[in-house]
């Protein structure tokens, strides 16, 4: 029941918000987001006591046998938490902007957060698909209504890309659905089902698993995005308004990773295993390619966009290496990346709104004018570089360790990310924050209270989860073990 | 039966009423009352023992009641938006209403037919009314062209259909569905003329519901006719056409499905592809909707292809009709204000008139099949049943064309929300009465509610 409230509160909030007029809308939106955070923490508490109490099932579409079936696993708990933590921060980060038509803007953000939580807790494939697509509409409108100059073309490309991926997934969804055969909940006649447990129990042939794998994987790969499905990403991140970029990079790309973990791996495990090599290779090509491109970027937002591709590539490689280290690393890195990237995009937004540019070369010396920003920027950036004792480190270490167990050469190539990541991040920091103060940065003022209130929690998370990641690792340990058991038993049978 | 009689009487009454001086409101009131009474008479038949009339030429069971309800409901919905359309008609107002009533009579005969002659009569009553309505803007050249084109092409199709009916009669010795069904299921060797007849009927029906490659009349006729008539043709008429199409094939020819299933699947593939591909390049929203209606006809034809589950057809036509009507009603207002139906006329609509912009967006999302709208559930129902019947290629093609569909539907959404209106267009007043707003509201809510809980109408039949 509690999960239901967490799931639907944002939608209700979005509806109410669209009726509000005037400036107060920001505060109301923040209030709802904080309420959502409190609820999410209560869910976390309940999860620790008894996870079973969090699942909920009722009929949704009887004619199709689809249920409103929601369930919280360790991984989804982590992602719900990530969403609930980031949404208030994202809303707070927009306080200094005066967007036209604010009611619609905040309503869309909240609706988006509801759909994201829906994706993470849905245990019925049709429900998952509906939320998956529903998450796209708000972000498309956010990016295309409040974005930059080229927004219309760029966001439409993004929209088409993701929808095309989803439609391939729809074919897979329907196929899986038609393979099931369970008694109808009312009439007890043989019927089909979208239920996760029924889908896992399916006996799919190897060929079926392989094409189903690609039908689902393309959708997930476009969302993440994995090389070569990434071409929408840098443009969209650059053109979207800051809040949109944060939503996209901080939470939405986790939908793809979550999809792989929650749906792809358990249901199509043979296909998953058979195609893992191709995917890992693509992902690692993406890591190196995006890192090199990030070094060449002149625009800070684009730089972080490419760095995001590199990070996600590593996470994806870890997913497909399928061992305990790599999976745990992927899960914790998902959380860390979400927090860091939101922080970085916010800092870029602060710099852009004060100096009017994101061009790395034309900035410099900001730290002299804004020491607080400088310190917080360093902490968050080091998190992204994965320095030990920051939140990026445990994940990256586990990921590389896991990939190494899978294949040493691939791990060596993937390891370049540590060096390249440090190069582009430090280069950016050096050029923007250090050096001589110039005309652009001369009047730079330090952080305001609201900005401080956004960045301090982020920096705190960076450090706390860097020093003590065990809490999150424990949260997802059970899930990871379960996944490994599922995949391994089946792989043994193929061999 | 009583439905048919009421509508026919109201139609006749309205024709005669033209002789007297009757206010516009009264005419509208009579027509609406007639439709409400007909709908009530129709709903009364729900869940009764199937009733036969006119020497069993008409047989009404739940299937027919459901589709007649859809036809009447959608027409009433549309009529609530008719103020601007009927307001502009100077002469022969009552005759216009009478023609709509007669076309409804034709549709009801088409839906509830139990005899191929009745089917033919129904189609003729409907078509003749539509030929006139298509040309009802007498001083507009394209309206005249639409009428003539529709008439010539329609006459051809009718001829082919009649030829098919004759050949089937020649082979089976019966006009009754049960007689034809018996002939086809008897297991005896079938006469070649039965097959030829079946395919001629297929072609004739495909023509009437604008299935490719027999769709060539559609864009010009839809574009040329007054927008209200276009909305009527592409929603109400389509419901009736497919109800008849499905019934005929489901009852008569399902036992020889292996003879026509491949032909129909090719027709489906052609229809969805041609509809979507030609819609891409359209600059006028009206033409775009015309081509999109061809593409949607392909989806409805899939139900015929599967040969089962009338519920899916019902849901699809309702979802499609509501979405289309919302789109057409916005189009009517924009067209009136801007003077044309180009996509550019929609630019910045969301700022100038948020309700119209939002309504159009919701209806485009539904037509494109985006989740949480009725259009998505309709597609899921139909595609799963097609997939289940083993037509994987059809599903694949349908999904690919859905991708194309998203492209052109979103062109309209982009124009509405992300482009800015010219100064001149900002000053347009959209002549939307409160009735109009209520109908748009109901339409939006219906689209979303059906998208979230499709069970409301899916399990009826």
C-alpha cells in the first residue's frame, strides 16, 4: 500500500500543480518532492523490516490479464531512493530560474518522477512498458519547451530514437506475453500473463531468447545510451534546460540499466549470456571513444554528456560480465553516477547563468571569486573521477575487477577510463576554476543559499557513500545473488 | 429495428419540415432527440434473445447492438460540435439533417444485416447520402470534385460488390448468412464462382472502408469535403463499414480462411504502409488525417484477418473515433480562423488557445499509439491477437509503420507547442462555444481513461 502511495503521489501532485497559478508553484512542487522523499525513506525502512509487505497486486486489465503488480527489490529500492533524493534537489536547483509557465514545468518534472518510480517498481511487463513510455513524454516536453536554440530538432531526434527502441521492445513484450499460459484470474481458463514470475518461468528456446534479447536490448541501449546508439545524447543534454539534463542523465538513463537487470537478465538469460561478448565490446569501445571525445570538448555541458556515456558504458560492461563484483559495482555506480552528474550539471548551470557561457576556454579563476563553489566542485568532480574515498571509487573498482574476471584484455582497455576520466575532468576544472580571473568571471559571486542547499547534500552523499558503501552493497546483495543464481544455473545447462 | 424506424421517420420528417419555416435550434433538437430515442431503442435490445426482422434479413444480437451504439454515440458526439458547420448552411438545412439521418439508417442496416441484399441496400443508402454530403459546399470546387470522385469510384465499388454477391448467390443458392455459411462449411467441393465472388466482395468492401490499394479516392474526397463531413466519414462510417466487413467474413468465410488469409494480410501490410508513408509528406492537417485514417483502416482490417474477437474491433473503432473527432473538431476551428488546414496554421496554438492545443496533442498522441491513451491499448489488443494468430510479419510491419506514424503526428504537436505563432495568428479568435469546450473535455478524458482502464468497454460483446 505504501508503495502505491509513493508511486501515485507524484502524479496527483502534478495534476494539482497544473491548477496552481503564480510564483508559489515552486515551493509547492518542492514540498511534494520532499514528501515523496520522506515516503521513500519510510519505504526503505519497511524494506529493511519486511520487503514482502511492499508488494501490491490488483487487477488492471482483466481482458489482457495485466495486473497492477508492484514490488520492491533491493535494486529498485536503491533507484526509488535515488529518484526521491534527486527530484527535490533538481527542483531546488531551478529556484533561481524564472521559467515561463512554471506550473507546467514543475508538473512535468513531478509526473516524470512518478513514471520513473513506476518503471522501477513495476512487476508486470505491460505496466513496466506503459511507465517506460510515459516517462518519455514529460521529459520530451521539458526539453523541447524550455530548452536551448536547436531544441526542437534535437529533442525530436531524441524522442524518435527512444520511441523506436521502445516499439521494438513492444514486439518482444507481446511475444513473451503470448508464450505464457496460466489460468485466468476469474474464469480459470488458460490465459496469458505479463507477470514477472510467469515470464521468468517460461521455457524459451535459444533462438527465441536471442532475438528477444535484441528486441529488448535495443530499447535499453538507446536509453542508456550504449555506443553506437548514443548519437542523440550529447545534443539532447546540451539543448535541454539544466533541470531536464539532470533528469535525463541522473535518473532516466538508469531506466535502461534497470531494465537490463530486472527484465533482460532473468528472462532471457541464455540469450543474454550468448550476446554478452558483443555488448561488452560495444560498451567498452564506447567508454574509450566517449572519453576521448570528452577531452576534445569545448563546451562543459557536452563534456559531461560524453563523460556520462563513458561511465554508463562501463556500467553496461559490468552488467554483461555477470559476476558478483561487476553486478554490485554496476548497481552502486548507478547510484553514484546519478548523484555526481546532477551535481556537475548544476554547477555548470550556475556558471553559465552567471557568466553567460559554457565555453571552457573563455572561463578561468572562478575559485578566487567563489571558494565555496570551488570546494564543492572539487568534491563532486573527484567523485566522478572515482578517487578513493569518493562515491565513484567503490563502483568503478568493483566494475573493473568484475570485467577483469570476465576478460583481462577488455578490462585493460576499460581501465583507460580512469586515466582519461581524470584528464578531461581535471582539465576542465583547471581551465574553469583555476588560473587568472578574466573579464567574464570578474563579477562572479559565490553560492547563494539555495545553491548551497543543493550542492552540500550532493557533496555529503559523495563522501559518505565513498567512505561507507557497505550499506548500499548490503541492500542489493540479495538481488545480485539471486540474479547470479538464475543466470548461472541456466548457463551450466547450455554448456 | 425500432432504431431503424425512428431514424427513418425522423429523416422523413425533416425532409418535409423543409417546406415550413422552422428555426435552426428546433431542427437540431429534432435530430438530436431522434438520435437519443434511437439509441435508447437500441440499448433496449442489449442482452436480449437475437431478434429477426424483415424475413430475417435483419438479425440483431449483442454484436449489432454494440456497434450501433458506437455509431449513434459517435454521431451524437460529433453533432454536438456541429454548430459552426450547420450555422453556415444557408439553404436546405433540414435536408442536410435528413441526409445524416438516412446515412445512419443505412449504417444500421449494414451492421445488423443477415442477408447480403440487406447489406447491399444498407451500403447504398449510406453511400448515396454521403455522395451528396461530400458535395454539400456547392460553391467550393474541391467539394464538388470530392463528390463526383466519390460517386464514380463508389459506383464502381458497388458494382464489384454486387457482382460478388451475385456470384456467391449463384454458388450457394442463398443470400442469407447462414445459408452461405452452410455452403462453405459443407465440405463439398466449392464452385470456382464462389471463390471469385468472395474476392469480389473483398474488393468491394475494401473499397468502401478505404483499404489500400483501393484507397485512392480517400485523400481527395476527405480533403475536398467539408471538414465536418470528413469527420463523419472517417469515424462513424468507418465503424459501420468495418462492423459489416468483419461480420461478413467472420460468419460466412471463416471456414475457408486459408483461401483469403494471405490476400488480406497483404492488404493489411499495404494499407498500413501506404497510409503511413504518404502521410509523411503532407502539409495539410486535413490530408494528414485522411492518410492516417487509411493507416488506421489497416489496423481495423487486422481484426478481419484474425477472424476473431469483435471486442478488439470495437475498442479500436471507439478509440480511433474519439481521437479523430477531437482532432477534427480542433481542425474545424483552426481552419475557420486561419482559412486553411496547413500545419503552419497550428503553430503556436498552445499559447493562443491552450485548450485547443492540448486537445489536439492528446488526440495526436492517441492516434500515434503512445501509452496512457486509448490508441495505445487499442493497438496492443489488436497486435497481440494478430501475433497470436501467427502473423509475425504483419506485426513487424505494423510496428515499423507506427514509428513512421509518430513522426508525422508529432509534426503537428511540434507546431502546436514549440513553434511560435505569427503576430497575425496570435489575434485569431477561435470560435469555440462552451458546448465545444465540454465536448473537447469529455473527449480528452475519454481518451485518457480508456487508455488507463480499457476494461470499461473492452469486454462488452
